[in-house]
C-alpha cells in the first residue's frame, strides 16, 4: 500500500478555494515547542534499553530472559 501525502489527497477531496487556503496553512504551521526534546528523550530511552540488554547478555542471560526483562 502506498501512503499518500496531504497534498496528494487534498486535490481529490477539496474545492479549488480550499486547496489554495490549505497550502498556505500547511506552510505556516509552527513547529511543536517540545518536538526536539521529545525525540531526544525517546532516543535516550532506546540507548539505555540497548545498554541494559547488552549488560544482561554479557552476564550470560538467555535472549528470552533479556526480552522478559
């Protein structure tokens, strides 16, 4: 299945007046205030989980035990 972008779907479902307004609304959308911090936090959590899994692996735990942890 191919995902369609907003601009590909919009012309099929909107009037000509709405299409002109939608393009400017999409361009003017401000970025979220915490967007960068949110993703940085998620990356840090993933790195910590990987480090914990690797430490368990080095301790001789099985993959099943690591997954359960």
